């Protein structure tokens, strides 16, 4: 085995190819994502995939002050662009917190003009039903149902928790809404589901003469109890359909699939396939109209990463759970489920995830036995279906949690990947969140003896031509003299090994072993070894790292005075990244530029974490750092970086305060001195 020092490399190549899971930069925390495809307002005839979500920038509570949007051209899903905070609301000296949103497009039948309605789910007092509109999908958005003082919603505004809106296009000339061209429906609720038809003219109030369906989808507790009022009549279910089959928790969303409709929602799942129940899962129902009646479809995705155990007898989870929210979207003929994950179960730094699904439906109406079936999708599997079936009779049919994201043919192997793209972990506390906008990475910290880390999947067979919005990429050919590289820091607890397993962490083929000596430097190092077994493989394959070394006792945390927030665990090693290279070629991890600030020759201490959002500061970006130091009007402030390309702007000192702006690859950090 050959050991290499970590060498610097610019981040540009990493940031410009972003399609793995999570598919947004690892410093971005966009939960509750609602996917849409709209025409690019700046390139008529071209389309973009949009993700519209809330924004975890608080760190001690859910979400932030803005509705966040990213987008990518459908022809290249590796190029995600930050559209910024598309909406926020400031009133009475503070900023509203925004929860899970939705965004829909309405097209005027006479003029063809498109209007976009945003449902931002403000948590401001009497502003939860707020609705906004814009001429562009990325805003700016203007509220349309607030009083003149901006403090409360107008009478008739009824939309509540986690709103979802569905626009039904009307093409039947005999339909009474044909002249209007569409009908609109809204769905909402937390542990209670409500739905109704919207007034097409207001887009925020119930349509006159229509009925509010309440309860809509039956809400069930984790232990299987119906939460709706005793005696509730479920008008939106088919007769004979057990209300306890739905398990609604929150996060309504609806899509049309063929001649049917699919309702997606966060719902308790797990017990039906032998695991504990979690609302960190999405479920689905299907029907013949947007208001039902519905039949339960089952689980859509369990973000805990359900797989088979060592002997295949049971199903297990490989990720931490907390909650999730998302929906379905078809892009380039491929259906995907969008959801979010909570690193190590921490719910205030959630990340946008995606997985391909296979959707089949028949032309028969649901009322006459028609069915919508959704399973995990794998382009290399039989019938393109991925499922996990244990010998005890339990089967998980939802989407697979992988490292791939949109790279459904496997990750291009000749590239560096952060440990944050791991999708299989036997330690729920290993994954460390990151808010540094110059650092597109996340560590797995404190990996212990017998710990397993998995990456599913690497596309060793390559992709010959651009497909489904993915550029072609080279696989690993015979004669490449392929090398596997691990970027890690030892924990200083003695010598250990890392066994590299192909396809299965227990029964797969061991293709390499890393022997890490006891005297290895306790610093980030690149370790490298030959892996000829991956040369010439077709399709895609999983790589698992299995730790083998002494037991490491976790330090006891003090009961009082402990640091706030999650703590970094200790173990045999911290994993920073992984990737393949050809023998003799450099393989270097990205270097994160570090900033040094001195005042009159004295260095200032720059905190590791940025200033997070509060309702008073309204910060929608985690890019401000509070720095303290003695500064006078005549002080000489100097800012430098260890990386080329960092540009600085230093303000004048005013009343002992100064601001330094540092920009790298178009991303700016702001250092607030005093």
C-alpha cells in the first residue's frame, strides 16, 4: 500500500459536477423540497428542474427566513444553480420563519401568460395562509392576501400547515371550467389532513359552492392509533379501505401519473416490513381525481436506508431518521422521488436527496380496480425494479437510498467524493454537518471497530453516451491499473485495518485491505492501494469499507456545561473522502481556503461556525462570521488566504468596527469585526 500526503486542489471541478446524493452542495441545507419542471424564463423553449424548499440555517430550530430555490437545466442535471432566497417577510422588527412551501404555474388560456403562485408557509402570527405570486418561477414574489399593514392574511385565507397545490388542466370543452382552463386544489395539515378546491381567481380561498374535506387522508400515530376525532367520516377513501393503511403525518403533495393521481405525504412506515415506525418516510395513495377517493399505495421511500442484514433474514436501516418531506417529479422520462435526510438524525441541518423510482399504472380507473405501483428503480436490475426482500417474509418496496442521486448509472469512479456521500453507515452519529460555503464536504467522524461505511454505487462500467440529463463518463477499463484512494485522519488509538468489500459488506469479495500503522500521523492523509478487481467490471457496484481494529471507548460527556449541539465522536479514524485513480496519476483532495486576519500584526481568532439565523438578524446565508479584536481608526487590517484566487474587500474602520468580504469561486464570506 502506498501512502500519499494530501495536496491542494481547487474546488471548482467538484462544484461544477453535482448530481450525487445529496445533489446540492454539502454545505447547503434545503429540506422540505418540492420538485417542479418549468420553462426557463430566460431561454424560451428550454426547461429547468427546480427544487423549492425551506432553509435550515438556524441550527437550534427548524428552517430559516427564506424560501430557497435551486435549479438545473433538464439536459444536464449535474449543473445546479442557487437561485437564492426567492421570498422572505420582514414585519414588526423581525423576520418570519418559513416552513415547507409549494410553487405552481398557472397559464392564462387566452393570452398564454404564465403566473407562478408561491405558498411559503410563513410561521408568522396570522400569516400562515400567505400566498404570493410572480411572473417568473424564481421571483421576485409579492404577497396577494395580506392586509395593507402586512401583518395578517385577508378573510377567506384558509391554507394551513405544509401546503400543496395541484393545478388540473381542463381540456374537455364540455367541462364548466373549460374557459378558465384549469382547476386548483389545496392540501394541508399536520397530523391531520384537509383538502378543498381553490377559487381560481384568488388562489388562496375556497371555491364558492365546494366542500372542504376534513379529515382528508387519515392521520395515525406512531403506535397505530387514529388521530382524527372519534367517529370521523373519511369521505376521501374508498369503501372498505382501512383508514389505518395511510398513516398520514404531514407533508402533502400531489402529482398526476398517467390517467390517475398520486398523493404523497410523510407517514409512519416500518412496521409493515419488520422495522420500527418512523415518519422519516414518504408514503403514497392513488385515485381517479385530485380529491380522491384514495387507495393506499404503501411506502414510497424510507430515508433510513432499508437493506438486508448480513444473512438476509431481516431488514435493517443504514441511516439515521428524523423526518422527511418531498414529492415525485418526472424529468427526461424518468420518475424521481425527492426527500430529505437528517445527518446523524440531526433535524436542523437537513439535506436534499433524490432517488429514481419505477411507476407503473394501468388505464383502468381505480374505481374499477386500476392500480398505481411505485418501486425503487435500477437500470441494471430485472424489470428495472429494486426491492429488498428478507427471508422472514418482510419486503421493502420503496426507493433505495444511495450515494448516486441523479447518477443512476453509478458515480463516475475517477473523481474525488466526500465522505458525506456515504449512504450506508452502521454508526448513526458519524456524519458531521457542515456550513462552510467554501467546503463542499462532510466528514464521517469516529468510525469504530467493525464499523461499515458504504457507497452505492460506482459506475465502473462507465456511461457511453449522455442519458437522462447525465453526461457520459469513463469507467474503469482493464489495464487502467486502478487505485483506490481514501482520505482519512487516524484517531490515534493504535493500528487498524480497513477491508474494502465489493457489492456486499459481509459476503462480498474483499478487493483490498488498507493497513494503517499505529504511528500514522494524526492528520488528514491520502492512502492508496491497487484494486485490479474493479477493472473491466460492467454496470455499477457498491464499495464498502469495514473497520478492523481495537475497541475505542467513547469519552463520557459532562452532565453540565457540555457544548451545545451534536458532539464529534471518537474512533479508529475519521473518513474525509474516497475515489479512484489510475496508477501514476495524482489524486488530490480539495483544499478548503483558510483566511487569516491580522490587526496591527496581531492575528484574530476566526470562529469555526458562522452566525446562524435568528428572527432578528434575518440571515438567509451561513456566510457571516463574528470576529472580535481591538481595532482603532488607525489600525492596519490585513487579510490573507492559503489558497490563490481568494479576493478581499476591507472596509474602513468606523467606531471600532470593520467588515471584510472574502470571495472565492463566486462565493463570499463576510467577517464582521466587533
